[in-house]
C-alpha cells in the first residue's frame, strides 16, 4: 500500500471499536459523525491518512485533525 507512514497510531480497545462500528451502522447517525467513525476505524486498521481521506471524501488535513482529537479525547471527542 502506498502512502507515507504517519506518526499517528490509533490503537482501539474492543469497546471503542464496537462503539465506532455501531455508530457507523446506525441509520440515524449524522453523515459527519459516520465519516469520523470510518476514518478512525480505517486509521486503526493501518491505512495511511491519504487513503482514508479518499475513502471518506475529505482532505488529509481533516482526517489528521480528527485522529489527533480522537487520540486526545478518545470517544468523547
């Protein structure tokens, strides 16, 4: 897989992964929140930020911001 390695590494607990996946599947979850959940899950799966940004149809800058916020605040962020 191409793309630069990022210094941001997301390691999810089983509970966090479960909650993110549940939010992603829920039909009442807003599009923005669903994108954030998918981005965090994909980064946790090892995808580079550039690829994740393409998957969620946003810029790498946004994905990086969301990952940094998640690392600081976890699910509360």
